[in-house]
């Protein structure tokens, strides 16, 4: 199933992370963010996690103070999208260790890298949390080496 | 050494300046501008990272795109990553430096370091446009055979993106892609399956050939993620290959029965339902039963999502297996009152589809309860939708679902009472429909309505509702009048109908009221006619007077229909009252013996003569055309259009109005014109209302805004002058001047000719003149052969558009609007 976009929105409506898997103009992006945020933020906790938006569907889940919002096509499986979102959150949690919103604010680049390990072009291609963790740690190690090399110089 | 802010400092700083973000951001941006130009890659990369962060706040960083490319080209992976991230977040399809990225990505993809390749692939997946795709797909294809499965997997996925952008690549890529289905690494296979699944959604037919391999994977794999994708793929394929259905049924059934993963279960059921597997083959019913059973389980779960999905799927199943779905009506009714609004919408949707005779009462009852009890504003839309759906459900297929019409009518009236929904129009229509078509309902309706009009909720104007509730009275009152014969107490109804509160009602209700009153009155008469005596006479005459007064009040309403009807009723009842109070003693005696003729015969004939019955939909088609009537013959014979008239734009204008361009319609217009013409030429030219080409009279009618100027050039703008001018204008009306008005000639500059002088009439031919578009004057219809004049005509027309009356003579134009008759200054303006 193809995810069209993934947004992380705080309770105040601020975008903490935005990944667009389709080329959209800046105006369209802003509009989508505004529309979706306005709908998602007013929904009550007991309500179901999907609703229809334009030609597709929006799947969202609230984790603490952040809303993880995904836009998918109308023919896609919503339940599996929820699984993908959950897998992403679990990977973040594993990497950052009890992740909270602040972690994502200050380390947004790392968050993007984790996302890249899981989703590519809207497709979920890596479902093993362990694999993702190893990849991220490997990337961090390389970055460490490079910084040390730079400092030496 | 310059102290540069790190990304962390930026973020912290931004959070501190919570109210003052703009200036902080602006200063940060200007710092970054300097930093990106630094020679050190680390500094550059840090600046780019900061800009990426700021981009999330909506700051445009497209000016830095070249620097982003520079960072992307760094050999250090961490910096390269930052560059790529910035590129992904900020590059648009029209970013010009994207071309520079081509070689960069190509180089990175050929690198020995797998991380580098991965970074490049990731970047490509986001940045891919047509040119990038065209240039790089060969390289990606090569990566498909890379030794590391991590890379192979990614290459496959990015290939999908490339093929979307550049479809010609698909032909070359597909064979290799297909071969990846046999790859030893399961994640690669998974990726290949995903890509083929996505491609097949767009063009299912081309991927039918992969079905056998996919089927093999389906039966042998236990990876749920892949299974879901496979099932989805088959969902797109089954419409094109019916044999697949047969083959798929066993594995799908097994999956449905044994799977523990709800998402997989849902996907299977979804495929079964959407892929057309519920019809047309032997196991269809079994399959349907199985699906319905499993879906029922969804409703027992506390997870709202499952209920939502269950409702969605049931709706689809209902198209083929309605009875199975209907069995679970109680579940749906519960969902109708669920606190979650989206669930209610879905349930309403489903229930409207599967409603039938047995369930309609309970459904409507549930919905009505909700509407009446819960006037929650946040779900206003749901209220409106549910009210409309009640009406739709009940009237579906000619009231097929209704056995008890009396119940239905009372439901409609109850619905009309509910606040904050706007369904009066539909209710009006429905009530009328019911009463006219269901004869047996009329007595009940009459009784019900006679109670309704006394209810305050309808009669006292509501100020907060969307539409005043009173609108439903249109139907109610009409029915009262029409079926007055069934009224239990006609006088009470008359009394109710002539209350003063109706003086300020909407005119639609008033006009219906006015016609209904005499009908109800006549009904009262009919009740009394058998035992006619003076007492009855008094009663009737008293009420007649009341009605007459009421009608008189309504005559002052500013609505043409109400006014007309009120006047008619008033005069009829005045007549009636005259009859009731005769001057003659004989007549009085006669009156006591038998009811007056007017009441016994005239009024009933006027108002209640023939019953109004419903007309069948196809009735018009059954009407025979009378003998000798041919509907296709032209009404007017063809006329010849004179050549000179054909040239005028006017005919194009006329036929454009008509919408047609053919000659027959034109000739029709011409014939219209001819007849008009003849009437006009007989017309009194001297009549003040005749606005012919008699310009002088026309000119007299023009009242300009400029203050009048007398011969001394002093503008006079006092009332007296105005009055005198007005009187001359008035006199212009009463006797139009056929000749030109005398104007002092000495004030004219050379060459300028005034439009209202004699000279013009003779020297300048018709077309240059300022005439109404269609000339009625025979004498002026001279053929126009002078080309230059045609140009002048068009010029005239153009200037006419501006609203000034302009006349041409030679090269000078004179603005007429600025002129006065006697004492006006002649200006020549262009």
C-alpha cells in the first residue's frame, strides 16, 4: 500500500515532521496540513482512527502529545497503515529510548533517517525493528568517525 | 574565528523566542546566508541543516539550492546525508539545480559504500522527475543485481517511482523486476511484490502473466505483510481473469478462517467483496457466509475502527447478499446511536441501503429519537443528513417499504417539529404526495392537520430556526382545504385559519390559506344545509364576515399572488354577505327557507367542483394528438430577407439571442419585424412615447448632469433654471419637435456640425447617424455602398458602448451629452 504523506502534528497544530511521497506544490501542502490538522485535533479519543479526506483516506493515531497522520488512497488497507505507523513509533522509541516530542524536535534529522529506513516512496520495506536499529547505529558510528577525523584535521 | 550557531542552538533559541519568532528566524536566515558561502563543508552543512529546520516553519529556502547540491557532493557521509535531506525537503520539480543533481546521484549510486548508495537511492525516490528518471533508470536497473539485498530491495522500490515518472522505462525494467520474485532474500521478494502490486493497480491487464508466481507465493508464504500485498494484487486482477476467482477461493477461505491478524483478515474479506468473488460461482454463498460471520466479530470488539470497517464492508456485501446483511440489523441500529459521529454516518449509509418493510419502523424510530432527544449542535450535519435520509428511505421506490401510511404521516409531522433541521421543502412535497395519492389516508390527514394548525410550534414564528417551521403549513393548509369533507369540525378550522397571526406569515402560506378558507367554509355549509334555519344562517353569515375581514387585511400584503387572491375572496364574500342581508322582505323570507343560490351552487362549483387526482408519470405520452395537427410544420412561411438588412449586425445579434443561425429562424424574426413594422408605421409618430429616429424629440428627453450654461458661459445651477429646463423637457414630451432645434450658429467652430441641425439629416446618410439599431423609417433605408461609412458605423457603435452619443461628420466628433438645447456650448471632443 502506498502512503501519500506522513505528518507529525503536535497538539497545538505545529508540524514536527512532514514527509511527502508525492510532488505537491507548497500551497497544496500547506492546505493539506491545515485541513487535516483542523479535523484531527478536534476528534475525540473514542472516535475511530480514519476518516475520508478528498479522494483518499486519512489514518491517524495519537501518541502522547503527537498526532501521527498518514494519507492513503481510498483502496488501501487502513489497518495495515496503522501497523506501519506503530512500527515507526516503536523504532523511534527503540532508537531514542523512551522517545518524547522533545527528542523529535531536537533530533529531527535522526527522526527523518529512521523514517527513511522504514518507508521508501510510500512503501514499507523494512519491518524488523532490530534491523532498523542496527542501521541507525551503524550510521551514527560512521558519523562519529568522520567527526573525529575532522577534529584531528 | 566566527562563532556559528549549531542546529541545537537554533532550535533552543527558537523555542525561547516563542512570541517573537519572526525576527529571530529572519536573523537566523541571514546568518545562514553567510555561512553557506563558507569554504568549510562542515559549516556549510550545518547551515543547510538549520535551513532544513526552518523550512518546516514555512520559510522558503530555494535560494540555497545550489549550496545544498554542494553539500550533497561532500565525501563525508554525515554531511552528505544532511545535504540530501535538505534537497528532499526543499527541492520542487521546477528547481533548476535538479539537473546538477543527476550526475551527483549517479556517482553516489556507483559508490562502493552501501550507505552512500542507500542515501542516493532515497534521494532519488523523492526527487525523481522525468529527466532524472530518464537519465538514471539504467543505473538503478544495474543496482537490481547488487550483492547486498538491502540495496537490491531499495533499488526495486525506487524503480517503481521512476517508472511512474518515465513509463517508457517500464518495458526494459519489467523482466528484471519479475526475476526478482525468485530472489533468495525475502525482503527483496517482498519489495518486488509491492512494486508489482502498485503497478498492477494502474494497469491490471499487463500484469496478469505474473499471476502464477504470485499464487505460488501466496500459498507458500507466511509473511503477513507480503500476504496482504499479494491479496491486494489479486483484488486488482480478478476482474480481468474470472478463473482466478475459482483458484483463489480455497487459499483465501483458509486465510480467513485461520488468520489471527486482523489486518490480514480484513484485507482478505475486502478482496473477496470488492473483487467480485461473492457472485457467479458455486462457493460464493459459502464465502459470503464466512465473511459475514467474521465481520460480525468485528462488532464485538471494542475497537471503533473495526466497527467502522465492518460497516463499510457490509455495505458492499449488501449489494449481492442483502439477506445476510439484514440479519444483523440490530448491530447497525446500535451503531446508529454510537457516540462516534463517523460511525453513525456509516451506519446511516448502510441502513438506507438495506431498509425494508420490517425494519423501517425501527430504523426511523431510532433516528427520530435521536433527533428529538439530542439537539447537539456539533453534530448538526448529521441531524440534517439523518432527517433527509428518513424522508428518502420512506419514499424509496414509491413507498414500497410502507405498510402503515398513517404512521408515516405522523412521522413527517413529528419531523417537522424537530428544531434546527431544514427539511420543510421535502416534507411539504411528501405530505402532498401522500395525501393526493393515498385516498384512504385523507380522513386521517384532515383530522391530524386540523390539530396541527393550532399547535404553537408551527404557528408562532420561530426566529432561530434555519427556515421557519411555518413553511410546512403550505402543505397542511392545502390539504385541509382540499379534503375539507373529512374535517371533523370545520368551524374550528376556519377559526384557526383566520387568526391574526397569519397576517405576517410568508406569502406562500397566505396564498394557500386564502384558497383553503372558502373550501372549508363550504364544507361547513354542507354540514348545515340539511337542517337549514335562521340560526344556521346567522352562523354562516357571521363566519362569512370574519373571512371577509381576514381577506381584507391580506389585501394589503405586498405580494401579487396574495393580493389577487385576497381581493377575490373579499369580493366573493362581500357578494355573499349582500345576499345574506337582503333589503327586500321577500328575499329575507326566502332566505330563511332555503339557502341562497350562491352558497348552494356557485361557490361549490367555483371551489370544490372537481377533485384533484394524481397524474401518472407517463400520462402525457398517452395523450393522442388531435386529427390534422402536425407538430413539425413551420408556423410561418419563409420570408425573403432584404440584402441590405442581412449585412447589419443586428441579425447576427438576433439569431445569437435565438441560439440558432439558420435562415428559417431568421425569417421568423423578420416576419416578427415586419408585423411590428406595419404596426409601427401606422403608429402615431407624434405620440410622445414614440422613440423613433426622431432625434430631436429623443434629445429633449435627455437630462444631463452638467449645470446649464447660459450664453455668457456662466453656469447657472439654481432651482429656477432647473425648473424651467424641466418644463421645456416636459413640453418636449407633450409635443415632440419634428424639426431641428434652433441653436445659435455663431458659436460653432469650423467644420463642426451639430447633430440636431438640418444639415445632418440631408448630408450624412443613415448609417453614420446615431439611430436605434433597427430603423423603422422607410425613407432612411438607403443602401449603404460607401465603405468609409461602414467604418464610421462601427466607430459609432463602439463609441455608443461608452454611453455617449457620438456623431461623425468628416473627422470631428461632437459629444452630444454635453450639449443643451438653446444655450449650450458646442465642444468638439474626440
